[in-house]
C-alpha cells in the first residue's frame, strides 16, 4: 500500500432512522444490556438527534420510521432489513423481545415502494449483512443463521461470504466490521476495517485474503463500538472514544466525524446500529457505482 493517502470522495446516501422515544434497557439480550443500570431517554434522544443532524448536514437523505411503544430497541434500525437495488429483505428477529418490530419495518418498506421480501430464516438485517463492492459479507454465530445467508444469495443474486463471530460482545457483524467505501469501481477492493479477534480463524483468513489493505482495529477501539460506524466514502461517523481508529482513518485519507452515542451503547448499539441504508428505491438520492 502506498504511503500517500488517496483522495476520498463523499457519496450521497439515503438512510432510515427511528427516534428513540421509548428507549430504555428493561431486558438483556446481549452482554451490553444491564437492566439494573439506569438509562436516560432524554439523553438518548439528544445524542440520536446529533447523529441525525450530522447526516443531514453532510447532505444525506434521512427517512424516519415511527417508534412503537414497548419496543425500545427499534432505534437500532440497521437490524430492520437489508436493501439493495430497491429490494428490501425483511427481518426475522431471534429474540421475542424484538419480534414485534418486524411487521412495522416490512410495512414501511412496502409503503415506500420497495420490492419487499418477507424472510423465512432468522436474520437481523444490516446488523449481519454488509455490502462490500458486489459481495455481501454475512455474519453468523449469535443472531442471523447460516440459512439466512443462502436466502440473501437467492434474493439478491450476489455472492455471500459467511463470517463467524465468536466474541459475544460483538454479536452482530456491524459491531466488528465496517465498510468504508459504499461506492467502488468494479473489481476494486472496498475499504474495510475490522476487529480480528471477533472472528473465528477461517473467517479471519477469508478477510485477509479478500481485503489485504483493510484497517485492523485494536481491541480497545472495538470495545467502544468504534467499528459500528457509517461512511459515505470520505466522512466516517465514529465514536469519539475510538482514538486509535480515528488516527488510522485519517492516515488513509478519510475524515472521521465524532458523534457520541454512549447512552445507546447501554443497549448494545451505536452509530451503524441506528442507521439502515436504503439502496435503490424509486426516487432515491444515493449515488452508486
């Protein structure tokens, strides 16, 4: 890799978010959730608003889905589906606490003109499916099942690469891996960053083979959800506590923007968890390769 950082170009994106009006931690379905610890809904809303405002200030389009009372995790919209080329693959949540969210997301996709596919397999949307160039990286081990990987391959007609997560703190793929370049030229290697120890040996070998220039993030930065980030190809929204990752991004020519979602981390989610990318709907404003 050259020592000179390439010139990065921001690309307009389109996102779906959900205001955390009912946010709290009243149950535990991941190691981050401790119901005994108090949460501050007003603080969560203020932090979420800062993320929303940042996207708008950068020129991105943000759609909103109405929050449902009784579903405090609905703020984590990335788990609500996976969308490519105007096709929306709906979620089938593993835990009963979140299963009532699925019909709301599927209804939203249909109402907004997406070719919507109801799932047959357990999957948690873009939490476990990330588009890297033409390939779908697919996480398994804690939430989405391996059968859902085959379902995604059939629906989207793309290569799906299964990656096994082994650290329960990083229970979704988007907590351990970030795609930094949403738009790449055909055949080019997308910018990727990941936390090596979150994956099993075979998955690490596959990542090394496919992404030899990837940023390898430290355990320290991974543990503050540094990789749970959103990128437009130049601007990368990250946790302010991921100090090493911030330096690594600058060295590669990206522009890190720091947004604190510490209150939402109490529920096991961060920036990417709150951000579902909408790709290819009629009238969509995002740029594609």
